[in-house]
C-alpha cells in the first residue's frame, strides 16, 4: 500500500524543517537507503523549503512507518528531538489524495503557486534515477502530474497575483509585455520599493535606477541591485527615459503632480509610463492616473488586487478538490474508502478510514486503478 | 448542400466560436484551445465552399453583389486572423473577430433571403486587373478590420488598467504595447494591399480614375496619415487605437456604396 510521512510549513517551523531537509547531493543515497528499510518497496522524497515528505509503497505499513522514523532520526542525528517533531502520515487513498493536492498547489504556503509542480516532478525524477520507484509510485506520480495540470487548466486556482510585488510585475507585463526592454526607477530607497524593484528585475527588467534624498543610500541600494544611482534633484529628468517608476519617499505631501507628468509624457514620444506609488502618505497625486498612457497604482490598489486574488483562490479550493475527487472516482479509487472534505490539520494527521483502505491489497489505488 | 445552407452553417460556426470564447472568458478559463480554433476553422472552410460555389456561378471572383462582398470580407478577416493572429501573439483576436464576421454574414444571409437568388454575372471577357482589384482591396479591408478589432482590444485593456479593478478579460488580453504594434503592422499590411488594389483599379479602367477609385484613394490617404501620425509619435497609443476603430467605417462606407 501507499504511505506518506512528512512535515510542512503548517505543521513545523523552519527550525524543524531545516533539520529534516535532504541535501540534493545526498538524495540518491538516502533514497537507496530508505528503499532497503524493512517493509519498504519504493520511495520518493519531496524536499523543498516548505515541506519534507516521503512517499513510499510498502508491504507492511506499521513496520515501514517505524523503520522510516528510525531512519530519519538516525540520518539527521535528531536524537530526542525526534519525539517533538509533529509528523503527519497518510496511507492508501489518503496518501494519493494528499499528493494530488500538493501537486496542484493546494497545500502550498502561497495557494495555487506553480513552483511545487516542478518540485514534485524533480523529486520523482531523482527517485527514478536512484532506482527508488517501480510500478506503483510510477503510476501514482504520473497520475499526480495529470491531476495537477487538470486542476490548473480547469479552475482559476492560479489566477491573479497574491502579493504586492507580483501584482506590480503582472501589471507591468500587461502594459509592456516582456520586461526585457524596461527601465525601472526607484524614488525613495525603502524596503518595499527594493522588493518591488527586485521582483521586476527577476522577471527580466533591463536596468534599475535609484534616487533618494540621501545619495549614499541610493548608491548603496543601486549597487545591491546592480543598477545606478542618480541625484535626487535629477529624478524628474530621468523619468523621461524610464518605463516604470516606483516611489516610496517619506515626503509628507505628494511630489509628483499631473502637470509635471504631462510635461514628461510630451517628451516620451508615446511611450507608456507605469507608476507604482507605495508611499504613505502618497507621493503621487491620484489625478495623474487620468493622464493618457499613464497608469498609476497606489499601495491600496495593489493590495486590493492581491487580496482579491487570494480570496478568489480560496474560493477555488472546493472546485479543485472536486477535480481531484473526480479523478479518483474515475479511476475507481474512492469507491474503496471515503476521502474527508479537508486535509487533517492536527497532530497525527492520519485520516480516519485509512486503515480500511490500506490493509487489503485490493485497497491499493495504484495497483488496481 | 445548397449555398445558403452552407452560409448559414458557417455563420453559426462564428456565432458558436464567439459564444464559446465568451463563456470561457466569463469563467476566467480562456486559453487558446483546439476546440475554439476548430470551430473557427470549420466556419472558414464553409466560407470557402460558399465562395467556391458563387465563383463557379459567375466564373469569376464572387464579389458581384452585397451579400458576396460581405462574405468575401468576412473570409478575408478570418484568413488574415489565421495568418497573423498567432504571429502577432494575439490569439484573443479571434474572439473579437468572430462576432464581426458573424454580423457580416448574418446581414448577407438576411439579404439573400429577402432578395432571393442573385443572377449570375458572367463577364464576356475576364479582366485580370478587375479580379485583382476586387480581391486585393477586400483583403486590405480585412486587414483594416483586424486592426480595428485590435484597437478595440486596446481600448478595453486600457480601460481595465485605468480602473484598478480588472475583470476576467484583463488576464486574457495581450499587453497594450503588443496591441499597439499589432495595429500598426495590420494597418501597414492593409495599406500595401490597398495600394495594389488601387493600382490594379487604375489599370482596369484604362488608366482613368472613377469615383470608386477616388474613394479608395481617400481611404488609403486616411490610413497612411494615421500610420505616419503614429510613427512620428504625435499622438498617444490610445488615440491611435481609437482612430483605427473609427477609420474602419471608411471601408464599410465604400462597401455600402458599391
């Protein structure tokens, strides 16, 4: 039968997760060692910054669980600390259900994020290379990839952006397309503007210019971000040449007015300007958004979009789980045992009814799906 | 199957393609799909059959009456969408094109039903310049029509960006910079085709200008002016997009005057 043992960001703080994180360089060896444990037949290790999970096909669940815990205690030199680790475990259909939710991004810290899908793929590929998988886990993971794709394509779980930085990047891409030709200017070297600028750079923005009342701070931030600094007196002139402006000064009143931007726009020869105002009090007069070809977003507008996306993703969970359920039904898996509405959250997360599923060979969804 | 039935089926395909896309957009799940593309391809193939039948009837390019002109224009729009839509990364252009083609063909169908079968207009002697003029001019109108649709997409996307409350369309529409580039390219392609149409009309009429050719020259000049205005960066992209939408009235007026 199938078994899943693990910890994640909901059940263990980073101090615990880092103790159990498998180094890439040792993963092959660890998989081979686990496969040799008593009761274990196949193993895949999913080790990311937010979770460490071991998926196994086992012939003796009790014995396998015990030997796996012993192995982890020994491998990570946990000693007595192992008793304080809040492992969850799922078996049979519940393990398949859990993996499908993980691959679909429903168990992630940022609901619906897509990176986890690649991480599950990588974990499976690594296990294959190490000889950790055979028929049952091969089939389970192939199904997980199918379900993950289906959930993303048939629901809105990935729609919108859930953080201010990613909303800003999305908006920039809806204005300029690829950001590779875009120049970004930061006015006011605060932490939020640094993060937003970094998000834009990570998505390909060409270069970054920093301007701050304290020029030394501007130089420092520009160096950190691989850009250049301009004197605070010169930022208005620089605005003619950049595509995206991020403002977060500590000025008590607005510093960017419609008349000023209108003058700038005349010199920009039809190029759009995206202004992200994350200062409170705001740096940019709202009337600037009325100007043609200028798109102004303040902190509230960005946060509203991010929270709407988060709420929308929350609303999609039921639909996503219905897709997973339907896949399990179509493959004759859930007929064998009921799946609870939500994943368990307390200590010892084994599902009620798991034993019913796992004890007989007929109950193994992968063998008989 | 007779020609009006084929035309009705083709018209239904475009209505279906549009409805399919609208439903997908409303649920926020619109992605370029084979199903949607398949409906558009089916509509296009039926258009080809309709035009083939009419072409065989007249023994020439089937643009001898208003329904034929409307269907040929719709065919040009879909053909150019297939050729350019993906190249310009504008898969959603089909969503905007389908209702226009549906409208053109619905009018053609109503006219056919009201008027009855149009008589064949066989030419005693085929004039290559006449054929070329009509076909190339209508293709150019197809390009201007697509530019108008891209302009409409720009205006919708601009409104969503300004409102700070983007709807479902926001995530499916292309970036406004791509739309601006697409409008300019489509207008450029339309201008080149229309130039060919005007030259062939001039040659067709024994090197004399008729009022019909005169109006084509006016349309050419309007679009050339619009493109020049854009490339000289005299106006904002929003005005350029709006102008591309409004300017499409000119080809429609010319077709109405035929």
